[in-house]
């Protein structure tokens, strides 16, 4: 033991002083230095797409076509019809700190281009095999240069149409450590898709096309119609519903689209902000947006926005982040207030503001009409359970079976959210959503285990359009969804049709449920196939269970109660929350001072 300690101690001493003894200070080779620098700019395939697309936009392209294979691991190609690069400048273009966009440090405060660091092509070239082919207007043919792991090849003539094509192959082939940090193809593709969708929105005058593994994912017309781009990203319905915002105030200009309060998502992913044509992800301005919506949205719901802010270049510092994903404003508070007011004003002007709490709880809109549609039908359940009699569950429940809840006498529904029932030992309040989740979950799991999930073809297939990123996610889940009785098929770009769904869920809004499921996938990127079946079933049931605020007929309430009594674990929903609260006779007596008083 003592000897061992000694050994450890000696090794430790060598490590501590080792860097001086064995490695004198020296300059890094250009190759290593550029790989390190590349790390700041090129983090993943999407960063390559971003840099190349930004270059194309800076070159004044009207048409940008992005081709990706294996989520960008094996190929990323960006072709544009921009101004092109003169052949004698090709080697410079791929050199570090070589740019045509900036001459002096002062220019940093009047930047109107997306690029300016002169680093992207050099960085990408140092971690991949890059081919740059370009032809300027007026020349009859193009030229080409190859860069492999940072080594520039010779400039050679090449056939090309006017513009530039950058082909990036085998990204990170020489930096295996980077490669290991890449996420699943699904995730990497999603980041690319999201990025390109954002730029398509920001530059409606440019024709964008994205092809992934031979499949076209995105295509815009480039006819300056931003609402049309919205439609190709989110579907016509969403595009129609979006509200247009326009505001100006002393050097600040805001334009774009925001969703009405009735159109929300479960995460912040569709909140997009552009500042001077640059997509900025990490900004306090998102808080200004959220504030504008405050009290108008339910907790945990977020708007869809595509906001374009223009400020004088001098009022904003874009050079604070290597990938330029952050900016700093000279007058942060003023910009914040401007954005918040502009959005709030637009919201209030367009949308009559519903009072959410009463709507959510009672299922009525303020004018008294029924707004929560009763999309939950128990018809299918009733077919499976012909013995249910209107007199109450007790009468029809077959031979008493072992359950964790006693037989209950239904009293009614309160707040269109809870069922009230009486049992031998007191009062029960049952959360209708949690209870229904439990019931659906156990039924679905039973059917799944028997490998027999009865499905019903929809009379009219429900269709929905997703963002390209969501579509890419859903594509990977189709097969699995099928095994659970959902027949979902691609139906045009980023559009899907639900043709059949499990009988268990008959009457539910299939498209809404599918959209909700996709949002779940976005939240939790574990591929479904790798999850426990039970967890997946729980997700599905959560989405399709009756909601709080949904009025239920007496018949439906009774069936729910009977079904719950028949569950194996009736006291919790599949996510572990309680389905019921029990107020025991004993507790009631104490509360009313009957106990002890006697
Ligand atoms: P930056 O964009 O910061 O200037 P890059 O390394 O991305 O640096 O590009 C270097 C230079 O190559 C640019 O300044 C530009 O002159 C030229 N260039 C790059 N891509 C294109 C393109 N698609 N079309 C025309 N010129 C380009
Ligand atoms: Mg650039």
C-alpha cells in the first residue's frame, strides 16, 4: 500500500511539472492552429450551412440551393447565382482573415454584410475536403480550387454557371474528436432545417431549396411574399392566421409576423428574431416578446414569431460571438421597450383578448358560446362494454374484482374538470384528464401487448403541415406510430395525412394530436424506438385524453369512473400524478368540528 502511494505521488509530480520539462513553448503549426480556430466557427454541419448560405446572400444571390447527405456528415453543397469570385482571388477566399467585406476596424461598426471575419471558408477547409468553384459574370467559364485539411490545391479551370458552388465533403474527417460530439442524424438535420427555414423567412426575395439525401425538404419561390414562405413552412392555415406587425421609432424599424393568442406552441423554438438580416438566437429580446404576450397565453405556451428588426449598424455590435449568434445593443432598454410595445399593440389591435382563465376552466368563450369542442367520444368504449347501464356503474360492473378504489357513486362534474363521487369512506374528487389518461393508457398497453390495436380508418383523412424540422422528426417516427395504430403518410412537402387511428381514440382531433406528439418529440429527442413502449403510450394518451374544461355528459362521466375502477393502478396517471383526491369521512368530520365536539 505504502509503495503504491509512493508511485502515485511520483507520477503526480511528473505530471505537475511535466509541461515545462518535456514540451517547451513553441508556435502551433498552422494546421493545428487553424483547426483550433475552426472549432469556434464550425461546430456542426449546420454551422457550415450557415456560413455558406450567408456568403451566398452576401454575394447577392437570388437563388440558393443546399444539398446535404447523411445529415451533412458526408456532403454539404451550397450553390448560388451570386456575384462569384474572380479566379485570381480563389486562393485568397479560402485563406484565413481574407475578406472582401471589411477594410479597417472602423468598418466593424458599419457592417451591412452577414460575414466580415474572413474566416469561414478557411475554417471549413481545415476540417474537411472543400471544393470551391466559381464564375463571375462576364467570364465564359469558371475556376476551381480544392482545399483538403487546410492544404490548398492549385486553381484549375472548371465548367460552371455564373455564381459559386461550395462543396464540403467528409466534414471533420481529420478531427475525430469533433465528430464524436455530433448528435444523431435526426438532430443534426433538424438544426440544418431550422436554420434554412429561418433564412427563407428572412429573405423572401431569394429562392431557397434544401435537398436532404435526395429528398426535397424545403422550397420557396423567391417572389418576395413572406406570407407564402410562412405557408410553406407552417402550412396555409397558420400562415393565414399570423398577424403582421410594423412599427418604427427613431432609427428602429420592426416588421414581421406574430401568432395570435389562439396559435401557440409548447416551446420557444418558433420564436424567431432577425436583427439587420441576421438570425440572432440568444437575445434578451425574446423576453420582450414573451412580455408582450404576458397574461394572454397559458403557462407553458409560446407564440410563433418571425420578427425582423432593423437598427443603424452603429447602434449594434455584431462582433461579440464567433458565430455571430449574439449581438449587443448600445441602447438595450430602448430597443427592448420598443419591441415589447410594438408586439403588444399589434396583438391587442388584432385579437379580441379572451379572458383565459374562464375559457380554460369552463369551456365557454366570454360570449357564452361553447368553445371547447367535445372531441372526446366514448362510443368506442361503449361498444366494448355493452353492459354499462345508465343507472350507474354499480349495476353493471361484473363480479367484483380487486381494485384499488372502492365502487363509487357519481355525483357530478365540477368546474368541467373534476368528477365528484361518493364512496363508502368519504368523498372523491377525480381529475377527469388524469383519470382518462390512466384509462386510455392501460387499454392501449393491453392492446399493444396482445399485438392487436384495433384501428379505424378516418372518413376524411386529417392533414397537417409541419415545419421542415418537425417533418424530419416525424419521418423517423412514422413506422413506430404505425405499430401503435396510427396510419400517417407523407402528403406533399412537410405535409402529412392521418388516415387511421386507434379505435380507442375515435372522435379525437387526429391532426391536433399528431401535432402535439411532434412537439413532444421536439422536447425530448430520445428516438421513440429506443424508449420503453410504456413511455410512448403514456405520451400518446396524455395528448388524446379528455382535457380539463371539457364538459362531459352524465353517461361519459359514469363510463370514465367505471373504467377507472377497472384499472390496475387507478390512483395515478401514467406520469405519476394523482388521479383523485380523497376526503375521508373522518377528515370531513374533523373539518366541521364534529369529531371531538361529541
Ligand atoms: P467572410 O464572409 O467573413 O468575408 P469567408 O471566409 O466566408 O469570409 O469568405 C471569404 C471571401 O470569399 C468573402 O469575403 C467573399 O469575398 C468570398 N466569397 C465567399 N463565398 C462567396 C460566394 N458564395 N460568392 C461570392 N464570393 C464569396
Ligand atoms: Mg462568410
